[in-house]
C-alpha cells in the first residue's frame, strides 16, 4: 500500500496560522515534507514536551540519522543539523558543551547587563526621536535588529566592522527559500567570518565571551574542552541565536500592540506589565515556528499507536503547539496579555531549553517600555494585512515594520 502524501510545510511561511491549524487537525504527530525531507511534525504540546524530555530523542544527526551524509550535501537547511555545538549534541557531549557557555548567560550575569541594555535601548530611541513627525520608519531596521545585534555583539566582543557581515549571513541561515547551493555558499561565508572573529580575538583578547571560549579551547587540551570545530560552531550558535530571534519578538510585540489598542491600553493603565506582553508574544507568535531537527534514537510508540521509527527526523512545531486550544482554551488564537496560563514552548523545553531566555526577555521588555513611553502616539504606517512575512519556515517576523512614531503635528 502506498504511503499517503505528507503535509508540505511551506518554506516561504506564507500563512503560518492556517498551517498550524492544519497540522493540529492531522493529529499530535504527523508526517510532513520539510523542503523535500520527510519528518514527523509534533504539534501536540504534551507529546512534544515528552519527546523533548526523552533520552530516546536526539539532536545529533551524525549519530542518529542514517541519511545524515546525503542530507547535509543536498538539504537547504543542512547547517541546522551539520554544526557541532550544544544545539546538535546529545547526552554527555551536550552537557559538556552547554556547561562551557551557561555561566555567561545565568540570571545573575544577565542582571548585570541590565544597565548596558537600558542605555543601548535609549541610544536607539534617541536616534529615532530625530525622525521628523509624520515620517515613516521601518522599526525592524531602526530598533528590532540593531538592539540584539548590539547586545550579542557586546557580549561576544564582535567588532563593529563585522556586525553587518554577520547580519546578512544570519538572515540567510534562517531563509528557507534558498537553493542548496546558495545555502552552502552562505554557510561557507559564515565559517569564514566566524574564523576571522576567532583569529581577531585570539590575537587581542578582551573581556568578552569569545575570548573566554577561546581560552577554554586553548587551555584545556584534554577531554573537557572544545575542539576547533566546536569552538567555531558554538560561536555560530550564539551569534545566530542572539541576532535573529529577539528581532522577531520585538517586531511581533510592537505589531500586536499597534493592532490591538485595547491590549496596549491594559499596559498603559497598569492592568498588565510589559513582561506580560513579552510572554504573550512568545506564546502567540513564537520567534521559532519550527525547529529542525531531532531524530528518534529507538522506535517510539506514540499514545495513538503510531510508530516513529528509529532514525526518523522529528520537527518540533512550537508555533502550532503554543496555540493548541486544549492547552490555552478556545481563545488560544487571541492575543491576550491578561491570560492566566502563560506557559509556552517558544524557548523549547528540556535539556535544550534556550540559554538566552533571560537575556531575550530583558531586551524585549526594555525595548517596548522605552519605545511606547517615548512615542505614545505611534501607529502602523501600512494596513496590517499588507505586511509580508519573512521567507522562512523557521523564524517568525515581518519583512518590514513601517511605523509613524509621531503623527504630523
Ligand atoms: C526571544 C528570543 C529567543 C528565542 C525565541 C529563542 C528560542 C530558542 C529555542 C526554541 C531553543 C531550543 C531549540 C531546540 O528546540 O532545541 C533555543 C536554544 C538556544 N538558545 Fe535561544 N532563543 C532566543 C534568544 C536567544 C539568545 C539571545 C541567546 C544567546 C544569547 C540564545 C541562545 C540559545 C542557545 C545557546 C540555545 C541552545 C541550547 C541547547 O541546545 O542546549 N537564545 N532558543
């Protein structure tokens, strides 16, 4: 009997909400086509959480995906499984690689960064204040991108002159409409620019995380350190995670506030906090819609009797899970900052839970607070329905976010 054709995940992400609904209707886990690769999309929150916690599910394709070698030659998102960092590590290797970075992103270290983040936001807002009333600005370009780039640039010690290079390359890492050749050329450029950064910092170390990671690599020749590839790929993970995701949360939060004035009013009148806006944005519009890929280590029998066979790829469908009505009620599709149950999977779950969550939350809340304080009459400068989504199945933002900061007098 021939297999039913799997559901195709749209690489251009044209209508994510329809896609989430379709996936949930197909069941807790359903076969999908991700750019020609067959995987199980898991959209049921309980099942997804249990798979993310299971030692029988791995992110290490080298060890647990029989088609790994072929896939990294031909699949446009190959980089997502090819890199060798905590993102793709399993078991003891994962713990080793995560341990090297975790202290630098602890709640205490992030709290210490607060004054720096506050003044970076103020600088960007001061710059926005020079825009004449009535003029249209793209808030992604003027705030959503520059802030996380400055913060991760500061944390990692990325020189100013390298930041634009990284920006373009990182955008491409998330773009799922590139051909395999374009994606490979982009990956080669990413390796090159990251190697340059490591060389700069090796020659001239500073008080930054790159220098710390290099020291860990150079000092620990024995079992507990980094290989050269792991060092490079950890840098790549940090810069990618730090650049792209936070941008989209700022974008989606501002969009939600400008299109739901009653929600903005709840914050303005003290009935909700900016932190509530951040959490509801992460739930309703998670910056990572789908995360490629995980692999079954053994055959996995699901509660509905389906079997995910050993070696099968698994796609975490975070966007669909976050809007599940069994989890968030019949109004799961409504943006509601007063929601009692604030849980979501925007930062993942289990051993790979996002290390940057405290930093991202702080950045977005601070950006929103200062932006809406300074420009209380800000409005969207285009009909909401005309804003185009980024061409990606992974991340979740608009191509532009045109706003009028102040009306014409
Ligand atoms: C709002 C912004 C962010 C979102 C929505 C986000 C989301 C995520 C998600 C979903 C994962 C889990 C991936 C998986 O399923 O395995 C993850 C992992 C990770 N994130 Fe974030 N992230 C954000 C910001 C950041 C920032 C600012 C940093 C660093 C400064 C960061 C560093 C990491 C790292 C290192 C991992 C890998 C953890 C591991 O594999 O053990 N993230 N992030």
